[in-house]
């Protein structure tokens, strides 16, 4: 009987020793960490840069906030149950009024190959509608018209185009240049990074365009304003 219980006792001792060793390692080992430089994927970074330039005169852009931090509901209601289900789901961007310090609007980007009528998006729309919080949705893509983005978002947040901004917006040329330093679009053909180049020949000579970084292997290109 003693011999039969010996392997079991040995296994228990080894587990205890391993647990103690693991605890000591956790307690006395040095901290090791590194910065996650890119907090979200490339296309969301591109949209963030464009959105910030479009609305910074009136609004602050707060990226990736949990739904539970933005919306709230009374207990024991259908909305409370739905909100609890989506509490850790995040809005891609929250627009915050610079002067009043209030949430004005939320924005979600629809991922590639995802339908906008998917259940998770419908539920978020219903919650925002119940809270009377405007929600905008955009397809994921690396480049968009900043002027149109500004007009749509400011109108949704209740601003008129002629409203006096909190500070002067950059000129369109400066704004485009600033976007170019933030946005590094993907090639429409091979999805490689693109580089900014100035055209030297043809009817569009002197204009800038994005050219695939693998050129001449891939000849994908797009104009800056496309």
C-alpha cells in the first residue's frame, strides 16, 4: 500500500515545488514590456488622421472607446441587457465637443468583407438610437475626401459650415500635406505600401501621386486626391 501511494505523493510534491518555483519567478523576475506603437491597424490609422484634420476645429477625436463607457441605461431593461452584452465592444471613434466637453457622435468602420447589416452593427445602432446619439458608419478604405468627411461629420454633430472654429484650420494644401505624413495607403493592385512621387511627364506633370513601393514590379498608382 505504501508503495502504491508513493508515486501519488511524489506527483503532489512535484506540483507543489513547481507552483513555488513559478510563484518565486513571478515575484522576483524583472519586468519586461514594450510599446505597442500601432494601436490599431493601418486603415483605421489612415481614417483617424483624416478625421482629425477634418474636424479638429470643433471636435476632439477619441479612438477605440468601450461602448459601456459611452452609453448607459437603467437596470432591468431590454436596453440594459443589450448594453451589458456589448459593454466591452468598442466604438472605433468618438467625437467630443471641444468647448462643451460632451459626446456628439460616434463612428464605426465596417471591416472588409463584412456586411453593414450584421447583427452586431444593428444592435449598436439600436442602442445609439435609444440614447439619441448619432452614429456614422464608413466602409474601410485607405483614402477618402477630407472635405466631404468634414462636412458630413460636422453636420451630424450639429455644426454649421460657417460656425467659428476654436482655432484656425490649416489651408487645404497644408491639410493634404499633413494627411500625407499620416496616411500610407496600400497599393490597389498588390496591397504593398505606397510612396509619394511627383509626376514629371504627361498632362498631369507636376502633380503628386502614390506609387507602389515595389515599382516597376507592380505599377499600381493613385492620385493624391483620389
